[in-house]
């Protein structure tokens, strides 16, 4: 037995044509090249497969049994290659993505109806996870994350407009504790800390001085430490402290005045969500279709 498929299709063709010359004509090679290919196959398997005379070519008993089993097997191989060709040429198959809940809600969800309607042969397998995921190790086609979280060896394609962070609290909280005028005042407030799921590190709130344009961060204090963005917003709505989240995550609550924003001048826009994947080579049509779908329009300013 051998895993080397070389010569098998040539043997089948010779068996069908019962002629080296006929097989050579179809393969567009010389009869001697066909004969050498079959002889090399016989040497590898250690069994004579063809009977040769000056006037005809026929299968030996072993050759006939071999060809009988070989034909459906090679048909299966050809079918497998044809299916690869179909996936290479058109957007089809299962597209596995990992993305945070906010990425789904703000970037992917608004475009899903049009995407699924345009590509009926694509099925989506979505894994919601706020932690950074090794897409290669876990078998994902791509991931969606804030740009600064994407590893350098990945290919990143912008999928949203700019994002701004927001420091927010409930009206009741501010009536009881007042509003900070500068981020340096935050340690005196009850702040809802966030622990990154992927690293376990407590996130330091990041700001930019509006006058000097220099970046700085602040270690805040508070009685709550969470690892979920939705919980941060919920706690802020309940008046349990200040939250530091993307403005898109609290847009409706700001509009309804259930939350109030402070320190806005210290929160400058930064590049938002990126779709990332491991290589530029042989990008599958299903992934390319998603890349084209998620490209942000110029007018879009935030996720």
C-alpha cells in the first residue's frame, strides 16, 4: 500500500482504453511516458497490473481487482477537488467568527440581514467573547476586536468608524457625589473597575489632555470589579459608581438622560473595530465577502 497517488489515474485510463497509445493521446504525452508511469506504479506496489503484448494491453487478475476498487476511490478524490474549486470560486461554507458582544451589536448586526441575503450559501458560526482569542488555535476564520487589541502578525481590516470612550454615571450618583472636573479627581469617586478576561489585568482608564494632547492613564478605585461590559453599564444605571465604556454602549442611556457623561474633552476618538485574520494569501471568498461588507462608509464616525 502507498499514499502516493502518482500514476493511478494513468492506470485507469490505460485500462479503459486498453491501449498505451490511446491513453497517451488523451493525456497528450508519448506512449513511452505512459508505459514508464505504469511500470513505476507496478514497481511501487510490487504487483504486475497489466499484461502487455505487441497488439494489446489487458489487466492481470490483480490489476482488475485493483482497478475495480480504485475507480470509485479516485472518483471521490476528483469530487473532493471539485468541491474545493467551488469554495475557491464563490462565497460558500461555514464562516466562524469570534467577536465581543459590542462588536456584534454595533458592527456586525446592522449589516447581517443584507449580508445573509446576498450570500445564501454562507452559514455563520459566531462565538461571543470579550477576551482576545487565538483564532488559529481555536479554528476561527477571523475575529473582530478593537484595533489596539489585534496582534501585529494578524492582518487587520478596519470594520468601523472611530470610537470614543465615555465616563458616565447616573444623575442620582452625581447628586450625591458631584462631578469630577479632571480625570485626576476620579480616585476620589466610586468607579466600577474592569478586569480583562484574557489577562486578568485591571484596566487603567485612559485619557488625553486636551491642551497638551499627551496621553495619560488613571488607576481608579471603587467597590465593584467586573469582567463584563454589560454589567458595568447596568451598575452605573443603578447609581453604584462611574463607568468607563465606549460611547456607543451607552448612547441610548445618554439620550434618555438615564446616564450623564463627564470629562468628555479628555476622551478623544481612536480607531475602532477591526476584522483580523492570519494571512493575506488565499483569502477564502466567504471571508472576502465579509470584509467587503464590513468596510465602514466615510460618513460613519463611530462604531
